[in-house]
């Protein structure tokens, strides 16, 4: 029977095309099909059960705070935390992966303060620590569903049913047990460390916690130059004042001393009123008036600075 619709002369000859027509790939759909197959077949738990218990490889990653939604940083580190256990599984190890929740620290307390009519340590004590802790326990598990959905969607294999929380008594006791082992081995010592401090929460802060309010963002700090009168000494070319520059002017009321470099060269510049200012030899350009001398920092060592005021020579 003749073809009622013969091919157009302009149509490409499919028989001569070496590349088959495969259409456009729908990658999100392919990913969702793979996730559904893993869930239906129990691929992840099967990969754990198939390895012997005596070949255990322990992998507990640092848990996120559960009272916030996952962000790109969590997703990026999540891939790394998935690759390592998968690699060890392929090497024949049994890798139980329990998802964890960090329930301690300021994030939980800050979230609870938003939900309650309290702000700061004094308000919390008045409100009641037990009541406040109960609100914290509720807030830390507020977004667990969103976390499980996001982590599963990124194809990370981890056990959510047998998760652990840092507020669990068993977890806290295990931390104290580990610390006791370090103590028994003589690996614990007392030292001093400079720490950021929150006057509102009345507690030291971790490096993570100081980033919660973007406190480490670049900023323009105030700076002032202050002149300190020096007690007269033999050989002075006139009333002496030493200049000090600071970006923390709020510390000046409690200032107890000035520091000079014993071998640093300082210039003496006379102002119109006869006052002689002492400042670094390489920093004389902002001042008016003639240079009347130079000396090393040890020349003023031991002299007592007294009254402080803003210099008129700047």
C-alpha cells in the first residue's frame, strides 16, 4: 500500500543519522527516582547490615543546630560527611551513621528569648530557669522535619530514626566520661585564654557564636589621637606632651600607662604655643611647627604622663 504521507524532501534522513534522538534529560526527576528506589529497597540500611559488626568504622559528625533551617554551608559539608562513610563502606567497614542535633549554646537560648518575654540573664532567672529550659528543649527540635527532607534530597545516607541529641542525658554523661579519661591520663591542664564575652548573656562566647549577629563584619572604628602631659625632666626643650593614637577611646578613662619603643626614633615638634610634642619620627607630617630634636624612646622611659587632652597641633 503506498505511503499516503511521503517524507518531505527537506526532512533529514533518520537512517543516515549516527546519533539517536534521546530527548532532554530531566535530572531532578532522575534523582527523585533514585531516591525512591533506595527508600523502597532499603539500600542504605542494607549496606550497613551487610558488613560485619567487628569491622565497625565509627563516624559521628559535628551536629547542626536544629532550631534553624539548613543553608548552603550545611549542604556543602554534608556532602563531605557522606563521602567518607560511603568510602569506608566500600572498603568493607560497617558504618552506622546517626544524625545528631546540637541543643546547647546561645542559638537555642536566643530563639527561646524571642518566643518569651525575657531578655538577658536577669530576666531568665526571674522567669525561672526550669521554664526557660523547657522552652529551649521545644525550640531546638522545631525544624527537624525540614532538615530530614533537605538532607535526604541531597542523597546523603544517614539514620534519622536513631538520631542523638546533645541534650540527651546519655550523651552528656558520655562527654563527662570521655573528659574523665583525659583527666586520668594527665592530659587536662589549666591555662589562660583571651575569650570574647557577652555582657548581655554574661558568658564567654565561642568563635561560632560571635558570628551569629555578624559582629565580625568589616567596620569603620572610631580613632582619636590624645596628648598626655609629661612631668618636667632635665633637658626638656619646653613643656612636653606625648601623642598616643587609639581605636578604643572608651578605654582612656582607665588608661594606666603609655608604651614606647626603647630603640624607636621619636621627633620633637614645637607648637605655636611653645608646647613640644613627642611622636614617632615617621609620623611628623600631620603636625605643624618646626622639629626641634630627636631622641630614642628610652629618653622618656619612666616619665609620668598626667593630664590627657586633644592636641591643638593636629
